[in-house]
C-alpha cells in the first residue's frame, strides 16, 4: 500500500502548505520522511498543477485560490473561529480551526491560525466529545454516567441526542435530547459532567417536531423547558441600565425608563428547580446592589435570602467555617 501512503501524504502536505509557509525540514519531521522525499513531493505537487512557491531558504508554500467570501461573511467565520478557540476543550479542535482558516482571506487566515497555537497543551476528555458527536451523527443511543452540579453521585443515563448547544456564558458544550432511562423527557446535559461514555447498538430518529429554537427560546443559558415561562420583573439602577440596554439579553423587554436613568424590565424565562429560573438568578446577582427583583415573589425571596447570607458572612472573621 505504499502508493496510498504517498497519496495521503501529498494531500495532507498540500493542505498544510496552503495554510502557511513551511520549511522542508519541518515537513520531513511532520511526515517522518527524508528531506529529499519532501523535495520530490513538492515537485510532484507542482507537476499536478499546484502553484508551489519558494518564499525563503528551504521555505515553501502553495498559492491558494482567493476566497469567495464577502467581507462580512469572512468576518463572521473569523468570529466563529475565535469562539471555537475559547470553547475548545481539547487539541482535536485544532484541525477544525485549520480547516475553517483555509476558507478565509488574508490577513484573517493568518490571524486565526495564530490563535490555534495554544491548543496543543489542552488535555480535555476527547473520548466524551467523540462519543457524543458519533451518537448524533450515527443516531445511536448514548450511555454514560452523569453527575449533576453539586452532586457527589454518578448516575447512569441513556440519551437520544437531538442537538448540541454552547452556553453563551461559559461556552461549555451541552447535549440536548431524550433521556429514556429515568426522566423520560427532553433534558440538557453538560458534556464535562459525563464519564464512561459509550454507544449502544440501538438507533433512533430525531423527531420531526423537535425544534431547538422552540426548546431554547425561554432559556437564559442552555436549560430549555417546555413549560409556561416565568415572568421576572426587575428594576435596574442608572449605573447598570446602559449594560441592560446594550446587552441584547434573550427575552428581555424594557417596560419603563425613569427620569433618574433607572429602568424597569421584564424577562420571560424557563422555570427550573422548583419553578425558579436559576439561570436568570445568577445573572441578576452579577449586578450586585444595582438591581432589585420585584417579582415573582419566590424569586424575590430567594434573591433576598442569598443577599442576607452574603451579609452574614461579611460580619464573620475571615476564614471562619460555618
């Protein structure tokens, strides 16, 4: 099978040289061949019609065709690449970013490639990523053990994966699908809380009526709930109002602006854990004293109780355990 090996090497070398100039010595190390073999490969690429250019001593590149993207399209893909970089839990994402970079014109291509340089050191759980991706692509049931936030127990789950979502706040990946082993409904699971993932032989079809936009339209983060939304009413102080106005937060509507610069807004959010929209609570708390929860009463009571607990800790000696 030597011819197949050479063909694969030539294809890989072609794509690598389209991305960035490389030295013959670096290519030799990358493919485990001699420098003379690399030189013959470069000649073969040129014979096949590719524009192989020498741009320095022992440094070569292949001229790529100009990008067909419009400027805004190119910028959108560049922004997507930066989000992938920030979210990337493992070095396997590097190849995806390189493939995305190949579609971009300069200087966006080089700028995006530079952002991949730190990915080699990331050591996330690539097995979980692979199993979840294959579950969705092959439509096979995913089995795993799961530990909910704050829990010490790992519980077995079997999931029919319908969708993958990245949290807009922490960029973590979540699998959305029908959990058939216990809850028997559509739920959201964080990939980093999974372990011992494996694929079952059983297959499934994604329901035609499953609409990720509908499932997530009330979600402040990634927790979608097909229940009646909870209406949250908030009053923001003047120093926080501008952040609210420019934030483009999902489901937020400004009801009234006051002469002092403060404003009142309402949010329709998905209830979770006892009917309380916990994802909204965490966002509200990020404003500190510059926001007041007006309703619903359950959320206001929880907001005030947690504020009292913070105040109580402030009066204790530093490091005192409860």
